[in-house]
C-alpha cells in the first residue's frame, strides 16, 4: 500500500520546521537521528515485513547513503504481552536480483509466535545511528475476530454503467464489522494496467498516454477509508466510487479492519502543515526515538471487473 514511500516522505518532513508563511529551514539544525518503523501484524500470519530504516538530513546525498541501520548493531523483538515472552526477529536481506528497499525487512522464523485476534504485542527496536544508541517501541492491539466481506452487489460492471433511472451503478461492499473497530481501509488495485486500457474518456482526469505510462503505479492504485462505524458487530455498506477505477481491467479490492495505530497514522501522515504554515508530526504512537507506524490489520479480499 505505498506505506514505505509514505514513511520515507515523512522521515524528511518531520525535521523540516517552518513558521509564518511556511518557509523551510535548510540548515538541518532541527535534525535528530530517528528509527523509522513500518510494520504490521496480521492474526494467524507469520511476523514478517517489519521494515526498520532511518531518517536523513534534507541535503543528504542518498547515492552514498544507507537508509538501513547497521544490522549487527540492531536488535528487533516482538513481545507477546499476554505471556511476556520475547521473540527475537531476524534480518531478511534482499536477493541480489531485486534489491529494492522494501525487500529488506525483519521477520520471525519460528512457529511458536502466534498472532491472535484481540491480543496485544509490543515491538522493540534498538540500534546505533550517527554514533548514538537509539531505542523505540510500540504496542498494537489486534482487531477482534469477526470482520469479513459478506457480499458485493456486482462482480462486473461497464464503466459508469447506468440503471433504469439513468443513475450510475456502483460497486457496493457489505462488511461484517469487528467488535471494537470503527476504522476500515479499502484498497483498489488494477491488476493489468497499461496505457492501452486506461479509460481516457472519463470526467475526472485527462492525462495523455505518456503521462499514464510514466505514473502507471499511481493511476492503478488508490485507497479510501470508512470511519466512525458502530463499535458493535453488524453490517456496514461501503461504496466504491468510479474515480477509483482508471482502467478497463480486473481489480483486487482489499478491505482491512485497522487498529488505532494505523488509523491515526493514516489520518495524519499527509496533513502535517497547519494553516499558519507551521509543520507538526503525524501521529506515530511510537515511544522513544522512533517515527512511522507499527499497527495491525485484519484483511479480506475480493475481485471485480470493469469493462467497456
């Protein structure tokens, strides 16, 4: 879900302070080294893809700079707060043929750590950055059991197809809420996007084919959220609007019940500038020398198709 990109952007923004008209301080006098955390737990899944990186100065030459703290000086653990058992994570190094940053992460390789619905887990990270020993920790509470997608009204629609009243039809999900969870994220991903199946005759945007090809990832992916639902179990309808669908294509829709950490991060990460121009941090829910997000989600998936 582009989270690693968002984290890297945030790690730059949070130490750029301004005042008044939003002028940016470029001397790095407010820079402090930070552990950047990007990780999520999913019940009944192994712990993996816990990404630990670092922030950087605004004038840093990233061609000769590693965003990954020295592994030999880094310790990452998960504590099951129901039993107080500590589980050490191992570093997964990206393969030579695909050394993108998202392929470097921490994971637990054993079978004795069970992530369960409704339980609490703590991430602890210690490392050395810029010669300083840093520590960060965060606690997530897994959403309760019960969330699932119950139904969708259509599995296939023509683009902006109309009903007998000349009103556009829309994909509509019905979800069963998880008790205690009031925030749900919906991601919509085109599975075979290209400049050839982009919907050019749409009322929402007018890129040319070269612009579509250049920004294909951005055009093919979007997300929204449903918030302030009742805390009790029950059904909620979630409408998928046509601006989310930019291609004649098959789509994967993932809906997630989210913990408070992910909710508050997602709601604040792209609104860090106040009306007077001053900057403030997003809501991280990380204690110590860390920024980013450590959260938990429960997911369900379905597929739909948009045709001409």
